[in-house]
């Protein structure tokens, strides 16, 4: 009887997990150990719950992977674009976007982990959408700065390639990148090069 009461109190004190909680846990696992780390039992243990909670929200592992990838797309692309849209000046918007994206990606291994599993069909699909959305947005910023459409697209692709290369180096060979104030100067020189007419 006492055990049942204690269990009931623990359950009352614990909030009900959402599908987003599971998706976030899956993203954290992917960042730490790749796509193979997305497994129900370890994630349930990480969340302090049972497999039953998982099956309340998802039919299988693939559904969780899909939800996690959609969550990554929303958080790491759409929310970032929405945040920088508040800046009216397109050059400041572009500089802020690239500085923030490059800095945050250096601290978060998830993007590199996803790129390493780009041959997985679900990952390939989301990477395709995210890449097109990001390059398209960058191209629009370059158009807003007066570059003609095809050139804006090329510059958007160059900016995105620079971001991905920087991200890869930050995780694979961080000593190859400038640090501190030199890092800021380096990023500014990349932007100056991309904006040069």
C-alpha cells in the first residue's frame, strides 16, 4: 500500500511527456552518437519514463525519427529565419544570420551528425528541404541587396557552403579555425568577400 502511494505521488509530480520531448531527446541522441543512437529503450531511460510513453506518441522508430527531423528543421531553420527577419536592413540581417548560424553550429554537433547520415532516406529528405530553404533565403537576402537573381543564388550557395565548411572544420579540426577576436574578423572578411561587387 505504501509503495502504491509513493508511486502515485511520483507520477503526480512528473509531467506528462509530449511528442516534442521525445523528438528533442532523439535529436540529442543523434547529436551525441548519430542516427543509430535513436532507440526506444535508451531514450525512455534518458527521459525517465517507459516505452509505453513512446508508443502513446509514435507507432515506431521511423515515426520518431521523422518527428525529430521535422523538429530540427523548425528550430534550426524556420525559427532562425523568423528571428532575423525582425532586422529591416538586409545586410545586417545577412551578417547576423551567418555569424549566429556559424557560431551556434560550432557548438552543436547535430548538423555534422545529420550530414554524416545523408544516405538515410528520412535524413536525405529533410536535408534536401533544409538546404533548399536556407540557400533560397540567403539568395533572397542577396537580391534584397541588389544582386540579380542568378548571381544572388550563386552568392547564397557560396554563403551556405562557407557555413557548412566552417561547421565541419569546427567539429573535425577546430584548431584550423581562428579563435576569439580573430574568429570575428575572419567571419567579417567572409561576409565582405560575399558582398563584394
